[in-house]
C-alpha cells in the first residue's frame, strides 16, 4: 500500500494530536486501514469463515467507536474462497491488486494458507493471524511476513496424546484426518506425540476435503478397534463420522483439534456429542472473568445481538485486537513493513489476560492449549482433564 510523504511540520503536528482527534485525511493519508480476508463463507467450513469474520468486525468496530488508531478507522473486506486453495489465490490477488489492502488477516485453513501466503509474501503484504496451526507458517519464524496468534497443531496434538495416555490410560489411538496439507499436518503431530510416549498409531484413515464421505473410513476404523480416535477435520465430516459411529455402537473417545469449529460441531452432533473432546487455543468464550473475553462479549453484542460467543469469533476478535495494537505501536506513519516489524519484534503483548509474545525465530504469539468437552446437554464446557463417559 502506497502512502504520500508528509513534510516534517505535518509529521510533528500529527504526532502531537491525541488518537481520537487526529484527521489523517486532511494530511494526505487514507481515512482508514483496509484489511483483507479470504475465508470460507460457503461450503462445509463456512461456520469458520463467518465466525472469524464476525470476531474481526467486532474488534474493528470496538476500536472505531473510540476514534480508530491514530485517527484512522479499521475496515475489512472479505472474499469467499469456500475453503478451496485456487479460490484463495484468486481472492488474495484481488485483495492486494484491486483493493490495495494494508494486510491480509484471519485466513481460514491450511491448504488455503499454503496456496495464498506466497502471494502475499511476493507482494510484501503482511499475513496476520491465519486460522491454522500448520508448521509451515511457523518454521523458525518463517515465512517472514507471517504473524501467528494461536498455538500450533503439533502443540494441540501433543496435548491430546498426553491427556489420552495420562488421564485415561489409553494406548490404542487411531486417527481420522482430512486428506490434504491440514490433515497431514495433524497426522504428523499425532505421530510425534505418540512417539514421545513410545506408541504408534493403531489405525489411520482419511477422507477428501469438502465432503462428508466418511462411511468407508469409519468401517476401517472400527475394524482396528482403537480406544480413542483423534479427528483432524472440519465440523461436518467430523460430526457425520461420530453420529454413524454411535449408530454402529462404536464408541471410542473422540477428540478434535480447534480447527474443527467447536460450536458448529456441537450443534451438528446434538445428543450424539456427549463426551466428545475438543482442544482449544483461546480462552473459554463464556468466561467473563478474563478481561479480554469480557471485552469480546461486549463487542460481539454490539455488532451481532443474535450471535452467541464462540471460540472461532473469539479468535477473530483477538486477531483484530492484535492488529490494532500493532498499528498503535507502529505509529501514525505505519507502513505494512513497519507494522509487521513492530509485531514481530514485540516480546510481550497483553490483550487482557491473554498474552502474546514474539521475537527472533518466533512468529507465534501464544503456546496455550485448553481442553473442552461436549456434555450430555449438548453444551461445551471447559475441563481440567479427560474422564470416561
């Protein structure tokens, strides 16, 4: 994004003004910071895209109500990629070339991020808070234009294996994963987690992305009779698998990672969801004792009174808060490059009970992994450890 150069006197005047009183439009600056998002707004992963977008909008509106950042509003343009890599590439190019966005934020998924992130890198555009824990976005702090919020899939799967073996004494663990870069990232994480406990996979089956073709994989899983099944997938195929398993009286402990979309999974499962675990990478969205969660709840209600708090929209809100904090610290003349450098060199950012930290070779803000379970009433609640149904 190109910005006109300001004379020294104007820069001094701008720096002296309070944030709510600044008027960058009068100084030749755009009136807003425009961010772009390519996300699934349709298809089997649509709840993830709509949730992430909702959280971002809630955070941006919260910031805009108090005058924006250095007098400039935060705006978001979202394009639907239906969780397909080719569409994500086209959307990303459009956002950069046509809309001239300041940065990309809140992308949904591993295969889409793998396809789109290089486009942003080539254009010198920051890629902020993608909704994925894949390692290729975290490899010794590379790629250089990426800033992650959430813990990695390796951390989530390590926690799952530790819980299954430590809390429940389970040794026979299978996996059901999406046959793409997302599923394979989870598969590698599970294998590493098992290896650290001297175990190997008892069963390994996959399914095609953006389908609910799970019956044959389910029968393969049942043949190996695992005590637990780790699911690396989206909410619709995960729910379909679990519902069919219940009908067949096949009842291992089912555990999902955060990308599944917790609220959507619980809704899809209904009564069949009792005892299904999900790891999370953000605090419980109903816990108003955490200051940033209380802020999120208020911000959400101001933009969508009919939406319940959820993990995905909370993650979007945290991403939006991070964006605002990065812009604030980068100063009134922030460019995409200086904004990115500011974030990646900030060792501690406390958003209000949820701390992020970055540094050399570390572009991931949080390492926290939380555990939740769906209870007999279909409600999701936080738990300290796993227990038998």
